[in-house]
């Protein structure tokens, strides 16, 4: 352990925990609170009311005592909002991806995984014991090649919006390739829900794939909905299969009622205020436009993630620290979190940012940028 720690320090890759105060003076462009709902009064009231009524914890796994009427209500409303037949709520988005990948595969299944997929999908592939082929990022033809000649069950897995650069997967083309080969498609829509699709209903709905019998989606409740937890969305028979076979559902304590209540309140608020989704996209495009105009290498966003390239891991850490000193919290992505080895600042384009805050953020990032 000491040798590994020394190597991480030499490479500038040491990570530390930094407890966040209740009233941080920093402007937050680091969290995943895309719609600004984590502290919205309706959402916190929903969480508090659920805790008062149902208790602080779920008290057991969903199959024992951990399912409440509130869980069932959230599943029904979330499935309807996203355009799917049914949903299953789990304790995290990570657990949802593990559940979906492992329950939909078996020895002999071919898993085709995008090189840019989130760690939870990668770990799901590893745990599935299926044969996994990693294909180049966002490349439907590479998926077609991987599926060609395979005789048996196959599943392609991809993020809808990739968390590192914020670019979107070519979902219609991927679905076409999968259908031609008789394969199913699993999409992690963690960064699409609340930002993409009509009123924030997600990338699958935007692509016209929501509710299709050969498509399954996962989402998280901890980003646009400002709460915690995850869910799998798909045909009712797929959800029933997960209830009976997915280990990260069967053997995990159910999501706490407060998180369920908060997510349900946020979902209802989003249905009532769909302009929040539009605003998040507008802020992302404005951030990108201003940063590139200033000469920085920012990736054009397809949703609410804006990625700004840094020349090295050390420079990225220093840049993020300088932003923090100036009153701005930004994400800092370095290897091994980034599959291409390129360090970045990762910015969250929140729907509740004012024009003045947007200007302050851009000015700070530009002023503290490393000299190349």
C-alpha cells in the first residue's frame, strides 16, 4: 500500500476527501445537481415527510421489508415519465447498472461495451461472467463488427451521455445495429434524465427508443432529481426478471424512504416545470461558447456536462485548486477516471445558474487557466 501511495503521489493522482460545509461560499459547478433541485424546498420537504412517515431507513431488502407504497409510486411515475412499461428502484445508480448487466446476461452471452462507459457498467460486465468485447467510443460500426458472426444472446451497453466529455451516444444508429444482429440494447441514462428529451424525459425518449421491447435503460436519482438511488426501466417482464435474479437488488437494503420521497417530489416538480431541462442545456452551450472563445479546449456539450482539457494531471489539480481559491468549485478528472488519459476540468451546467454566476464562472476558469 505504501508503494502504491508513493507512486500515486509521484504521478499527481492522490485523491482526498474534503467535507463540504452546510453553507459553502463556493459557486458549485462540480456537483451533478443539474436542475438545482437538491435543496429545493419542495424536494427537501418531500424527503422529510417520507422520513417522518416511513422511518429513517428502509429496514431491509426490497423483497423483505424494504418496499413501501412510496417506492411503488415512484416506480410507476418514473416509468411513465420516461416512456417505459415498468421500473425498479435500487439503492444507487451503480447498483442499478450492476443489476441490469448481470441479470440480462449469462455465460455465453456476448457483451459489447463502449470504451467510454462508466465504471459501473464496466464492473457489471466483469461480474456478469459473459464474454465482453470493448469497442471504440461511440462507434456503431464497431458494434456491428463485434456482433457479426456471434451465435447466441448478445447485449450492447452504453452511456447515453458520457460523464467525462459530455458527448452523447448515437442511440438510433446503435439500436439499428443491435436489431439487425438480434441483440438487445442497455443504455445508462444517468446524465440524460432531466436534461434531454421532452421536458427532461431522457435520451431514450428523445431518440424514439423508450418503451421498445429490446431496450432497457438505467437512471440515477442523484443527478437531475437531486436525491439518491437508481432505477432500471424496461418491459415489465424484464423488471420481473430482475426482481428474481439481480443480486445487487435482492441482497441490498432498499433505498431509504427520504431519498424516495425527495426523488418523487423532484420528478413531479420537473413535470410541472419542464423549462428547467431547457435551461440546463442553454447554460452548457453558453459555457462552451465563452470558454472556447477565450481559447480554451472545451468539448461541445450534448447535455449538461462541459469538459475543459488540461495539459497534465498536475495542471488539472492546480487549476481546480486555483478556481476553488477564487470561489468556484469545479470537477477535476484525471487518470484512471478518464479512459483516454487526458486530464480535464468537468463543469456542471446547472439550470439555476444566473447570468452573473455564469459570467463569474467563465472569468475564473479563464483567469486561472494553466499557461501552456
